[in-house]
């Protein structure tokens, strides 16, 4: 009886914490769409994130539970997974592993073990060729990708990155106000580059790439592409981030642009074009500014050439007015950063100018 009471006590905060996390992750995707149109909703979204971080301070970190008591780890059946997938043991196990990857410092010997276990579980689920297991991989990985997106953005805002930028009017003040709120409630860590769990935003960004690769490996790359295309706020903050963090985000963008090219989505042509438009307008500025790296280039010459071709092909698929918007954005950021000559979309720009001139020709000469 005593053991059951202790288990219930241990389970209660985890239930509450993971339920609120699931609600935030899925609600955030819907709010993002509206926040692009209404500035008030953008401010509301950051207040929700700040409240969420404060909420997490009230409960012990799961990673701390792992370190404090090995027996707690063995009782992981109480872990509740993301977004309703915790109704099966294998779903809860995968959710717990992906949660722990975020929380465990990369310097810990446990990090490699937990990450390998997650990869093994994902691969074995995929090999079974059972639709329910494939769907579970999709749901859990998608939720983990969304959660990590939130963590990266929150960590960067917490550190004040994005308070000064050149992306959009009004965004900087919102970030600044949230940063002040975070520090007022005691969430700020006071350590440069470190999130609330003690892990760097750069580490979390690397885990975004890993999760995107796992989703693509399972055939669900569109899940990562859609979420990345909608992450316009993170893209804006990234323009004033540290170079190493920018490099990590460039790698995620490059990978997902490639996945978008090969994506055979069941979405409508209009929906597919909108996704391409969002990907370009959100992440093209970072590609112009963050591709050089500090110690070595972020992308190799061949990778840069391949991605440049993908960008050109993607722009060619857009409508004429959309091409103008994207190419104007590219030209602004391409010229703003004189130290970089990539991506060079001169050919796309020239084609658009030629097409624009033809609009003045009489029908008989077109």
C-alpha cells in the first residue's frame, strides 16, 4: 500500500507537467498561424510561453529525478507521453526517451545511451511494418520536434537574443518584454547560451536536426517541414543569435529544404505552395547571414551548390508576385551581409525581371 501511495505521489507532478506540455505544443502551432496576422496574439503567445516556463519551475525536472534516484528511472511506466500517445507502453517509453534527450547534458555519459535507445526503438517500430507503430513514431516524433522548437526559442528569448534585429517591425520589443518577464519570475539562468535545464540552445538546435532526420527516415518529413516553415518567430530571433547557433539552425534549414524538394505530400497544390513560401520567407534571411560559420563553413561547397539549385527551383514554382516578395527579401539580406556571397540567386532574379518586362509587351509580341 505504501508503495502505491509513493508511486501516486511521484506520478502526480509528471502527469500535470506532461499534460500541460502537450497542450502547449499543440496549441502553439495553431496560435502561430494567427500570430503572423495579429500582433496582439504574438504578444499573448510569448506570455503563454513565459507562464509555461514559470510553471515548470514549480515541479522537479525529470532529468533531476533520473540523477537523484535510479529506482525512479525503473518506474518509468508512469511517464505520460505527448499528445495522447501515452496509452501504450511502447509509446510512453519512446516519449520518455525523447524527453530525456532534451534534458540530459550532452557531456553526460547517459546522453549517448538514451539517444541510442531512442534510435533503436524508432527503427524497430519502423521495421515491424505495422501501421499503428508507424503512426506512433509519427505522433511522438512530431510532438518531440515541436517541443524542442519551443525550447530553442524560449532559451534564445531568455538570453535576450532577438531583442535587436532587422527582420520585422515590432518583434524586438516583444522579445525584450518577454525577456524581462522571464527574469522577473526567476526563470532566467543568468548563464550565456544555457537554457533552464542547463543545456545550450545550440545543443537543442542539433537535436532538432536529429529529430528531423528521424522523421524523414520514417517517411514523415512533411511533419518537420510544416513545423519549420511555421517557425517564423524562431527564424527572426536567429538573425541576431550567436554564430555557432546560427550555423546549427542553417543545417536544419538546409536539410528541410532538401526534404521539401523530394516531398510527395498529399496536400493541395495551394497548400504546398504556401508551405514553400513560408519556408523561403522565414529561413532565407538566415541562409544569407549564417552560412559562413566561425571555425569552418557550415555547409560544404557541394551542399551549398545543391541547396542553391533547390532554392532556385522552389522560387520558380511560386506565383509572380510571390517571387517578387521572396527575391526582394533575398536581395535585402544578401546585400546586408557583405562577408557572404551565398546563396547567389542572381539567375532567379534575372528571370523574374525578364518576366516582369514581358508584362509590358502588347499581346501580339508576347
